[in-house]
C-alpha cells in the first residue's frame, strides 16, 4: 500500500467557484480545481504524493492518517 492511501482525498463541486475542487484535509492546505472531476482527482493524487515526498525530504513526520475512519458512513448520519 502506498503511503498516500492513508490520506483521504476529496473532490467536490463548488457552486461558488463553479468547478470541482480537490483537497486532502490534514495533509495539503489548498488543493486543486478544474472542470473535469476525474482530472481533478488525478491531480490531487499527484499533489498528495508530492506533499509526502516533501515531508520525507525535509525529515518531518507525516501528519496523522485521515483515511480508514469510515467517513462516508459517518457522513450519512449527518445528512
């Protein structure tokens, strides 16, 4: 398993920006955006890989993992 699999990756439609916005909370502040949902996800995956590489290059510990916490099912209880 890649280290990047430990981090949730979210792509959602932004009414305000009128495009898809990708983020990885807890790891990447900011993210990416575009009109094609799949392209935004692919770019986000690359950004997460690069962020992890920078953490390693700088000798810093990675932030706590954000995947594997069953967010999808927990979100259903909110709606």
